[in-house]
C-alpha cells in the first residue's frame, strides 16, 4: 500500500498548472483542470479539527454536509436492510421499475408538476454528469454548440466536450444592471439572440440551450415574477430556432430564501414539450453526492431510446435504487423531518457566512437557492484581470482555504468567487479567519508599499485604522451601486 501524500502543516500547496495564464490562454479544459488539481491537494491534506487542524479547508466543493445525522438515522431503520436476489441481477438500463415509479410520484408532488409524470419517461444514471454526457452525444454531433448563460457550473463544459465533442456558446451575463434589467446577471432573450448570432457567424451550429435553476453559482431562482420571461426564453429556443432545452434543476429542493421555486415540470403550456429535457439528482437536495444517482425525464421517445442505449455504461446498483426508493417514498419523514430541518440549517449557515464576509468587507449577491453564495472580491484585486483573480485564489490556497474563482464558472468579470456554506459552523468561522488573514496581509502590504496606480486595485487601510479591510474599504459605490447586496441576515 502506498503512502498517503499528506502535505506538511507548514508547506504551502501549489498548483502544478500555470496560474498566471491570461484570460485568452485559459482554454475550455484548463480551468477545470485547475479545480481538479486544487481538489486533489485538498484530498491529500484535508482539514480535520483533531487530526489535521492545519489542513486545507474546502468551501469550494458544492456538497451539503448539514443533514448527515438525519440521513444516518433513516438509513438505520429496518426497511433499509432489505436484500433480495432481484436487486443483484441485471435490471432495466433505465432503472428498476419500482425506483422509476417512486421518482415519478416524488417529482410529480415536489416539482408541482402540471400532470403526473410517466415512469417510462424516466432514465436513472450514475449522476447528473452522466446525464449531461449522454445527452451531449444524443442531441449533438461533434463540433456542434449549445447556448449556456455564464457564469455557469463549469463542469458541464468538460463533460459535454469529453463525451460528445461539443462546445459551449456562452451568453455572458454582467453584474451591472441596465435600464432594461431588474437584477444583476439577468438573462434576457436579447442576450440569447446575440450569442446565437455570434455562433452562426463563426459557422457553429447550435443545437441546445442549457438552463440551471436554481442557478449555480449565482443562487438565483426563476421566481413567479420571471415566469413570463421563462416562457419567452422557451419560445425563443424551441419554436424560432428548433433548439432542445436542457433544464438542470438539481438544486430544486435546496431553497432556503423567500423566493418560490418554479420547476419547468409545473408549466402546463410549454412549447414543444418533446424538446424539453429535465434533470435532477440526489447529490444536492439529499446531501448524497457520493451516491451518484441522476435522473433524466424526457417525453421524446427517440431521445430516450438513444439515451437508454448509453445508460448501460452508467447504471446504478440495485441495492442503491432500493434505498433511495425508501427515502423518497417516506413522505412523513420528508415533510416533517428532513426538508424543514434542511431548509432551516441551510438558512442559518448562509446567514453566518454572509455576516462573516460582510465583516471582511465582501458583499454577496442576493440568493435563495443552492448551497453557496456568489461573493464580490473585485475591490481586493490588484488589477481588474483574471491574472489578479487567480493570484488571489492561489494566496487563499496558500492559507489552506479552497474556494472557487469566477473564472472556473466562465464568468466574464474578474473578481467573483463562490463560497459553499452547507458545512459546520466552526468551518465557516475558520474560513472567515483564514480569509481575514490573507486580505489583512495584502491590505497592509499595499499600504506600506503604495505601489498600486490602478484605481480598481485592492483598497488599502487608512492611517490609524485597524487594518481590517471592512474598516478600510467600506462600500465601493462606483462598483456596487447597481448591485443589490445584503448584509446581516437579509434574504430575498
């Protein structure tokens, strides 16, 4: 057995791939490779309160660690300890009949579906990454493209490229709010049209539109007031350009704010429903990222037939399907124990992180769903470049703090970072402590050297201040006046 490659407590973790590459040089797979390597450093040197207190603290990986006590208790009940020969045999590549029936009932109820879901329209695979990969192969030919608003979950790009050879057509969203918009990073039909026109001029055929709801990494939700815009987007995608629409709703039940989540399954008059494909999984809403179970629901017979041929490579074990069937069929436990407790803990953890970031002078976007917040570090960059963003990211990693830079989500504005808050309170406090140390050191160094000539560079403490960035910087009105931010437990 080989030795575990732990990093010494006083050794700074360094990424082997170039952090200093500029925006144009970081290709489609380069940034995901950075995140993969950073995660590998974390795996080799994970923080542990007792065994490795100087290890890497990971608030970059989107996992819900708040309700394992509830899951453990439910797993220990007798109905989970049930094995029969049928579970150990080859089963339908779509998933066992009983599991698909339970999923259909579950999604019909919790997605408030307009009509009862048909179990025959469901395919179960080993995670939503497998769903994305197989759909990319079935819907597109190599070289085709798909529209996706950015920032977005960067893992989609690598999975669809490696499997189907297709490339993203980004729809850049900006933090600045224009007269035609109501909130930052807002998707509009005009932005979709512009991206599609650019792709056509480049000779790229666009076959699909991917929408994430609740959004990753923004935490935004398509609420009822945006429902009309959703209809417009679907009308634009399906009827005018004959695109397929992939709705990723993996955070569907991880809603902690006041906004009401609206699933595409609940819409009773969507255009061309056979071109709309719904995704969901157990990783986020149930805190079971290691279980690796994703769900595809599509009414399109030909698409489903092709996907099922590939699903043989992405099957889920029979015993796992049995256990998850028990979970989602226990409505009393879900409605009275798991979901209300999960929502309460998510809200509390999010408030603690937001308050801690506010103390450091870091505002975040309003959010209501997901396991993370989208934080604005622009005032702490030495320059408004992705080089400076990645440099700050490396400094945080040096301090044994792993979060995700905006570049990993293909954000077109440097300086945004995603923090995952679905973790224990002590880890959130430790995150803020390590964050303060990095930004305090940077601010003090900048004040001593006075070398920055860029007005957008990191702000420095005023003379006589405590050197805390929150005391020095305040609200940067030039950058933040158009962005609704919140501090101190304000959730919208």
